[in-house]
């Protein structure tokens, strides 16, 4: 359990860094889509902005629990196990979230579709950490 707590803490840190890097680089890579996203979703100057950086901590420990229960189902090398976990996370959590979000919020399909690789990458980062730290 101690190893899982340590891995979850490391994962939290790495996902917060990833979220920050995404906020820096996504606008450079896709400025128009980013503009539309910020207009539709973010309320600037709100305390809710802080939640954007709390989310990686929450998802890290949720994925740590997921890993501890299902790690025996992910076989192969560390990267293979991480990839399988990321695919499972994307299929179980990200894809359904994209569908429900698109159905109730006025956001462009490109914004919703961009969440899939972002979420998959989160799962991959978490999977790499968990597969290497809690075999």
C-alpha cells in the first residue's frame, strides 16, 4: 500500500506538470481551437481555475486504485502495461465523458475530440509510473 501511495503522489505531481505544459503548448499548437475552448468552458478569475490543478491529483489516486485492482490484467513490458491501462482508462472514462459533455454543453466537436489524446496521455503517464513503481 505504501508503494501505491508513493506512486500516486508521484503521478499527481507528473499530471499537474502535464496539465501546466498542456496550458502552455496547446495554445501554440492549435490557437483557434484553444480560443474557442477557453471562451466556452473557462470562467476567468474564478476559484474554479484552481480545480483544474486539483483534478490531476484526484485522477492520480483514482487511477492508483484502478491499477491496484486490475494490474494483473495488464501483461507485458512496462510500456505495454501502461499503454493497456491508458486504453482502458480512455475507453471507460474519457470517451463516455466526451459524449455526455458534447450532448449538454455548447462546445465544438474539435474541443471534445482533443480531450481523448489528452486523457489517454494522462493514463499513459499514470500507467508508466504504476507499472514501474508497483509491479
